[in-house]
């Protein structure tokens, strides 16, 4: 049976996007590059209607949780991130049960970090705990694939809004929402005309004006950037609505000929002390005609 298109209420979405810390559902993880605070700049670029929402660089899922699509294909290459969302989807009560006793204390942090559980729901709770207790919400692993970010000395005991976690579980558990761990190309192969694809690949902004390709090579190679842009262009030409977040660098934007372009200026979130956060720019590239962007 064909699923009816998802209608976008831009006024309601913008109202929710302006309340990133209180609207529900919202991301329950911190994640480098999250668009939680930037979604308000993307809302008017979205089409009025779309079929399936597709996002192959899920991260914290800011736009997904904002849109609440009835049909979606979402993925990420980070297996632990995907497995945590799957655990919340499948049994949020078990995740909460394991999460409840955890408090951001340094000895407990290193005890959990160095002795991860094998059970999927307890491990998901540990992942949320480590994410909210580590330095700046960073996810990094060593050569053995072990999470090795230091304790971040949080100012409060807050780990998770349990009601929001339940709301996220409800959205993720919808029958037509598919969540997987795979390369972005596999996910994008599912796109069809009329679908909405949001691309937010890993990138850094500190070297926007020089050495972009070299500086990004380890997190998302230049060949990956070219491959992604080629697929995005093909999808756009076939009638897929495409929105891309990326670094505001000429090498990147030149890959997206025919796309609209919007620059976003924001304060960097990488430094733990706000006094050391410089202004950076990012770019949103979009298929013209999808929304109201100029």
C-alpha cells in the first residue's frame, strides 16, 4: 500500500526549531557537527511535501527528530551510535533502568569507559552516559576501536530527559522508519523522486580558507566528498529534494553546480570554554525550488 506524502508545516517546524533545548522529541545525544542549533536555518529550504525522508549521516538526528517523518531511512557508519538508537527504539524502559543509577563522576566514568557491557540495553545506557559525561560530547576511538575520550567534568548531574527519551523511542519505532549501519551510498540508493534527502557529512570548519582537503582527509576523504556530490547531483536531476550541510569552502561548493547556496555564520562549539569559540561559517546547499530559499 502506498504511503501518503509527509506534509511540512514550516511555521510549526520553525517554532520547534527555535526551542532546540525543550521541544520533544529532540536528540538525546551530543554529537560533533549536530544541527540542533542550526535547524532553524534549514526549515524554509525544505519542500512542502515529500515521500521518504533519507539521512545517511545520522549523528544525533536533529533534523529527523524535528521533522518526525512517518517514513524514513536513516543510517550512520558509526555502529555504536546506530546500536544505541536501536536499543532506545526496541526497549527504552530497559535502557532507562540501566541509565538511572549513573551519575557523571570521574571514577565511575573511567570504570564504565574501560569495562563496557556486552548486553545491548545496558551498553546503550553506558553510551549515553559516556556521551553526556565526556569532554564536549566528542566520539573518538583508539586503534583498537575503544572509546578513549577523557572525562569532561560536567557542571550538573543531568544525563537524559527520560520523557524525551521515550518520545524518541516512539518515533524510531514507527513501522516505516528504518535504521541501519552502512556506507552512505547504500542508503542513498533507496532515494526516489519526491523523497527528501538530507546530507550532513563529517567536516571541519577551522580550515575553511586553506588546506581543506588535507585537513579533512582522515574524517571524510576528498574522494568521499566527490562521490557524495556526484550522487547528490544525480538524485537532484531525477527529482529528489536534496539539502546538504557542508564546510563553506570553494572546493566543496564547486562540486554542487546548480544547487542553491546559503551561508550560515555561527560560533564554534569545539572549545569547552565559550571565550575561545571563534566565529565559523558553514554552507547549506539545496535543490532550487524545494523551499523558499533564495
